[in-house]
C-alpha cells in the first residue's frame, strides 16, 4: 500500500510545482440630579440610522444612562467605532461575537441568544440587504469590513418599526455620514498563520487575475454547455447529440488551469491595504460632505484534518453500541481569500434635516484546492485506498445603493428611505476527481466507470435583486398631562432570486487502458483522450437545476411612546405585515415530470404583530425594562428549493423542502441596568421565547453521502439569562507612565436552554413527498435547536491611555458545544466544539514629525483551538470535520493626514 496523505500524494493527483447613526440625540431636558450625583458625562456621539428613528423629546430622570441606550427604548447592545477598533477585527462578524448573547457560526453567521441565522435580521442603515449565499437568505456578515461602518446596533427586543422577521434580534449596520472634520487615513498590514504561512499547501493555476478575486475569462461557460442549458437539451448520446458533438463540447472545457492541483511548499503571508477619507463644506446654511473607503486584502488558510462518516451504530463484544468510521479520509485544503471593498457616501445637513446617499461595493472570492486520501467502505469496498482532489472558485459580490432622508419640522418628523441592491455568487468549474488504488499497477487509477473512480464538474450561479423603501412619520403631542409621541409608517421590500446549478460527469463508453487511467487529471481529460477513447460529458443534474424565488412584503405600523409618570416610559405598537413568498423549481430537462420535486411553494400570509416595552428609570443611574412581542420567521429560499446543493464548507449535500411553513414566535424578557460611572455598567436580563412550527435541519445518509434537508417541528421553547459588566480603574496613583492610564474589564455571559417538542399525536410534513407523518418519525422530543450553545462568555481586559491612543487588550471568548447538524438516520447529533479562544490586540499612537501614525499588533487564537465537529456514542468518536486553525499574528500601520 502507498503512504497515507500526510506523507505522500501520488503524482497521479499532484504536480510538484511551488507557486509563489447618525444618533437621534434630540433635545432632552433632564430633571435635576440628586445632590450627591456627579454631572452626567459627555456621551460619545454615535451614528445610528433606524427606520422610524425620529427624535424623541420625552423627559427622563436617567441622567447617567447613555443617550443611545436611553433613547432606544429597547434592549440594545451598541458597538461604536471605538469598540470595534478595540477588538481589532477586520470584519463586523468578528467584532459582533464580543456582544452579549451573540455567537458567530462559520465565521459569518450571527446567532442571537442561541437562535440560528434565520432568526436574525441584518440591515444596512435600516434597509434590507440581499444575500449572495445560495444556502441562506440572510447576508453573511463577514462581507462587511469594519472600516466602512460607523456603528453596529444589536436590538434584542422587538419594536414594530422593524420588519416582522425578528426572532433573536436585529443587527443594524450604519455607515458613516457627513464627517465633522476632514480626514484621510491610509492603512496597511501583514500577517502570518502558524498552520499556513510558510507551510505546505495546495493550489491550482486558474486565471492570471485570480489573486484579485476576479476571473480573466478562464472559467467562462463553454458555448456548448450554455446552449444545452438554454435549449433544455441534456448532454447525452441520442436524439439531441451525436458522440462527435459531445466530444467537441467536452474538449471545449478549460482543462489543466482548473483541474490540476499543485504542491506549494511555502504558502505566502497575508496582507491588507485600505484608505478612507472625508470632508465637509459649509454652503450657505447647509453642510455638505462626503466620505469614502476602499480596501483590498488577501488571506491564505490551510485546513488539514479528518473527515469521517459512520454508516450507523454497531454492537461491540461487550454489548455496548459504538460508531465506526465507514468513510475515513485525511484531508488538506488551501483557500486564498481575496476581498475588495469600496464605499462612497454623500450627505447634506441643513436646519434639522439630513440626507444621505450611500453606495457600497464588496467582492469576496475564495479560491480553494482540496485533496483527500482514505477509504470508503460504503461505496467502494473495504480498505481500498482512495485519493480525491477538488478545485473551486467561489465569488460573492454585493452592490448596495441607498438614499435616506431624515427631516424635522418642529414637532413633526418625516423619514424616507429607499434602496436597490444586487448580490451574486458565481462558482464555475467546481471540479472533482476520484482515484482508487490498484494492486495491479501499484498506483492510483481513474477509469471514469468503476466505484470510487470518477470525474465531475459543476457550474453554479446565483443572482438576487432587492428593492425596498419606506416612510415613517412622527408627531409629538404637547400640552397634555404627559409627553406623547406618535409614529407610524409603511415599508415595502421585494427580493427576487434566480439560482442555478448544473452538474456533469465525465464518462466513457469503453474501458480505458490502465496506462491512461493512471494519468493525472489534466492528462486523463486531455483532448487526445477525449477523441481517442470516447470520453464525453453527461448531464447529471436531474432535479430542478434552476429555482426562481421571490419574497414581497408590505407592512404598516403604528406606535405610541409616552411617559405616564416621571421615570416610566411606555412604547407600544402593532405592525401588520403581509408577505408572499414564491419558490418555483424549474425542471429544465423535464427529468421528473409530475414529480413532487417540481411542486412550487406559495406562502401568502399576513400577521398582526404587537409589541410593547416598558422602561422604569427608578434612579438617576438605574432602569428596568420589560418587553413582550409577537414575531415571525419565514423559511429561507434555499430551504424551500428541492435543488440539490453541495456545501463545500460543511462537505454536505443539502436540498430544500417545499412544504415548509412560517414560524411564529412569542417573545418576553426583563432586564435591569445600572450605569454607576462613566462608561461603566452592570446589566442582568432574562428572556423567554415560544416557537410554533420552528424550522430545523434533519439529516440522513443515502448512497454513502451525508445529506441535509429541513422540516417544521411542532413546537420549541427557548429561555435563558444574560449578564454583562464593564468597569474602569484609574491607575494615576501609580504615577509616571500610568498617570493618564486606566485599567478596564468588560465581561458578559449568556446561558441559553432550548428544546424541541415532538410528542405522540404531533404531526409534520415529510420533505419532498409532503406526506403527513408522526412528528416523532422526524424529530426527537427534547433535542436542542441546531447552532445553540448553552454557554457563551466574553471577557476583555486592557489598559487605556486617556490622553492619547495607547491601548492593550486581551480578549477571551468561549462558546460551549452546540449541535451543528442532526445525526443521520437516528445516529447521535453532530456536535461542534467552538471551545476557548484567546486574542491580544495592541494599539499605539506614534507621531513622527507632523505625521500621526497608529501601530497595531494582533495575536489571534493564541490557545491554538482546533475546529472540531464530531459524533460520540459511549467511548467512540467520529470526526466528521476536524482541522487545525493555527495561531495568527498580524502587524499593521495606519497614517492619518
């Protein structure tokens, strides 16, 4: 037998070549503070843009409570620019994992209080954002560099000015508006990862401009494949094509540049460069300004580890059940992540009015080469060593254009907003080559016919447009027994998506000579072999290779804010929201006429969604909040489409269930807040959620492949508690270097418990067929919701200089084990172990001559925590996807002009 993956990979597979808010701070007269209280500190001005956010003039006694928290009237967590900078994170997804009750799954998707990304709503300046992810309607937040954002607000209690799809919370990202002072900043950084940089990795050639994240035409769809897709003629010898025509189409594919994986013995360093600037001008009584940001980064990551799959439980000699790996592979995958972003904002301020235009562009590309070596006892045979390689190029693009106007006419406010956004995901030439070891030639072979020996290619594309707008009106009633503010508004949103995935397999109508089957992939599929041995492409997309999806919502709301007595504020309202969601599978090749796969989904429902929050400022620095609401969660497009889709991040095949229905949620919470000093606080809260028809993932193994789909469980409930604290300690008594410094600690902890209810007598609809079956056939009673960690904790310790920028921060993050996927066919669930992560961020201002510089040093994952996804049963463990992440170190320098 040849050596395993970590020692050697056959020359059949590899060529040994080294390749180099605007804050609504309205005039708020405050009642006099008690004599012993300090004067309220100056609050940091935070740019926040929210729908219906017209200024409030309610009198409160909470003088020591920060304005942004006081005015929100809801349970919020706010990340300012200073907070984001302290974390040192490059994208907002990383920064948000420091917020109380939030966890980030897969580095992209934010879970609020244990509820999955389908229950979290992301907005940009209060407007919807399209997602370039074919598996989700929710936008992945790693798309947004922190440099283009002014703040991020996480609202955990529902208010009716927000869309009704609100389960865990809403994350509202706000871009910068008119700058106060002119600025221009240039940033640069370089970094390394201990598991990747300078180490062995795997790459493939691709196009000349791949390093930029853009393709140079190397991966353009061949004309023959385009004609097959457009004319609905599947590739197969018969009425539509002759053998010669299919050979011509097969030979037209780009071969070596997209198919051949190379060793790279010295993976390069990571780097990033960006610039940002802005200026404002006084024009008469108006102030007009602009700001811009642009950046490019490239990061390399090599993941090396284990991927296993168990076919089912077994009984050992001692009578105990255990799991054994029926599919067992070592793997190594190298990703090149290129990110280009740009933002332009233009704003005008005059009298009490503000207008803002924002245009955001993001291009995010991952180029991946992957190799695997191991055994597949299910599909191939016991102990026959296999080698596989994969290449892929996933390009995500987001273009978002917005216009927001906020006007105030005395006691009357008017907010208008509109957006058009487009997102794309292009993934051409997803290649897969499988070889099996042959004792006869003592080498790996791929005859394109036998079990474990095949070559495939897929082309996928997603395009989504979002058009949205809204208007909000507010009026303050004076002269009554207590302050009252009335608000109301209308919102419209339309998301329109087309997603396609066409899969093809290379096949031959004759046995290949062993000398040919031994060849590396680009030689095996060369033009010579195509025409000599009759190698042709066959269409294997048999189930709805295209789906069309649309979600249109119309909503109106009314809300009242009042203070019936000093220190007590009440916000109550109701929203009516109607949503029509249509997902239509397109059986392009008429492969399944009359099949349930082709059943379209049409969910047309309207809901009355009430919400109320009561805040009691019972002291100058303390308040209590109580909130209750009803909200909904709609299935995501991908969850409704029966189109099979292979997710390379999880290495799982998934497909949707067109019989899903909306989920309904009842939310309640209470929270105590104590602001005992400037920037200092303690908050304790408890929350409860009751879910009707929650959507959860189910899994099974078919043909040796782990597959996911979705179904509505009858019920679920979730409850928990959270606590957060922040405290500063002056170090001036130490004198000298510490005279202007202070030590700070910021910590938060969230406990969450969730349970699915599936009892005798409950029913559910089975995926694909739509058959009504006992819910206990699909769900086990008492299981936690997927993606929910029972325990989440964050701690930040640091020293700050109050006179200048000098900050040293240690960041600790912990999330307990959570269910990543349901166990297939009754097996134990697959668990993800996020574990403990320790980061260090050092920031220091430096002045050289008249030039102001900021130096930054970062150390990430200093605990060297691995990514672990596994199953356990008694003493046995199956590593479904486990790999090393390594430690990351980065040095950056920025100059302000």
